[in-house]
């Protein structure tokens, strides 16, 4: 390669490598702020601020949803399978909100460690399948067999 | 390969078969995805926006590498055709990124319960849109085309760091956006009856990208060489 072009190639490579390194360091330094939510384990450990709005993310604990019969109030527990946090929310929940599914709740922690949510979002997972396949998987799981697609 | 007359003739031949191929793949993929593929067990039919959202996002990311690579070629070898390529990719990439963001918002409202959330995936995708728009604006900001191409090449190259960030954002940080359903190693998290039309649509979007970039390049060449005798002769022969 022509020495001039070789030199330019080195400069171009340096531009890419150094700018990537710079952005990488910034992202690493800001990693806590880039996370959209705190997992329940961090909230229970006191790593989340208590005096301002935070987001809590995890799975809705099976059998934990309690709905008020007269109001829109709902309480449920969110877990990351290490710790759990109770959430109280008054409002309309997204359609995909369900037990055992992902959720992100925004709000403030009260003195008892309950998150008083102002917004609850459903976190959809990466699984896409037809209803028949889902039913087949559920049937197999109920029979205690390994869930294997036909 | 850098010769405009040669490229003009070559791209003309490619467009002639790429155009029907792209239209065919898009129609087939859309019909398969929208009519034949089964509904999702939780989302019902609203998941079908995946057949536009994912292909647009995938090609928007890949297209950025095409633009950045053209930028590197332009800086190192000073090939005019690389400048033309960069300039042709930017608006296509910007539109694809915008389509991915808009379809994502439309899907997010019924699925998550919100149009927009500032998580790592969505924010880095918005930065990609600004990078594409920045390249377009920078090209227009210079009188001198060579200086414009050099500035755009540097911006494109610096922006490449964003592509792996977008791709890995859902794995590196807690985000609302789900991780990838299509896995290169191991079984995909999307059923094959839904995956096959999706892969077809991704292929169709790659063809659409190539087609629109080639047409953009041809339009740019026609403008740049509007006084050239080879072009006049070629137009007369058509």
C-alpha cells in the first residue's frame, strides 16, 4: 500500500478505536443511570433513592395481585427471584400485565418500603409463538414432561 | 470500479432485476406475515408490526456500517464514488431508523402501555437517527463537496460506536425493550411459523435498501455529470 494511504488508514482506525474507547468509558461510568429500572434486590438493599421517583422492574409474583372491588387500586409484588418489593397502583393496567410476567413500575417508595406507583408498564419478553404452541407447552408442563416442541 | 460511466451502466443493469425482486419479496413477505402467519399467544395480531419494525431496524444498523465503510474508503483512497455512496445511504438509513422508531412506538402503546420510554435501546436508536440526519445536514452545509465528504466521513466513523451499543443495549443494561428473539446460535425465541416470514421481510428490506441507495447514487451521478458527453450519449441511446 502507498505510504500516504497507509498513514490515512492508521488515522482512520485510530479515530474509530479512540472514539469507541471514549464512548465506552462514558457508558461504563454512567451505567447506573443508563439502566431503566432498579431490580427489587437493589431496592431492598437500599441502593435506590427513597426521596424521589424511581423505576422498579422485575416479574409479578404469582398469586400476589390483589384488586380492590370498588376502586382501581391494585397491589402486587415484584421479584427478581432474590428479593421482592410490594407495589401499589391506582389506574388502568396495560393489557399484558399479568402474574409471572415482566413489569416496570415508576413511583416513590413509602416508609414501609412499598412502591406507590404513578405508572405501570408491561415488559414483554422475547417469546413469540402461536396460541396452539403455547397451549401445547402448557399441557406438557402440566403433565410434568419436558417442554419440547413437536 | 470508480468510473462513473461504468457504474452508471452496471447499476442500471442491477436495478432492472433488483426492482421486481424487491417488490416481489416485499409483497410475498407482507402477505405471509400479515395473512398466513398465526397470531401471537399473548399479543394477538398486534405483534404483526414486527414484520416492518425488525427489518427496518436491522437494515438501519447494517446501512450505517455501509455508510461508515464508504467514509473510510473516501478518507483513505479519495475515491469519488465512495462520497456518492455515503451521501446516498444517509437519507435511506434515516428513513429506516424513523420507521423503526415510529412502528416501535405504535407497538409499545398497546403492549407496554406507553408510546415512549428513555431506555438504552430506544435512546441509542434515536441517536442513530440524529447521526444520519447529522450526515445529511453536514453534506448540505459545505459549498465544497470534497470538504463536505471528508467531514461526513469522520462523523460516520465516530458514530460507528453507536451500532454495537444499540445491538447489545438490551443485554448490557436493564431496558424495557425485550432482548433479541432471533438467535444466531441456538433456537430462536420466536416460533418458526412466525420467524420464516420475518427472515423473508429482512431479506426484502435489504433489497429495498440496495435498490434505493443505487437509485440515489444514479441520481447524484446524473447531477454531477450533467454536462458530460458519456452521459448525454447514454441518455440518447435509451
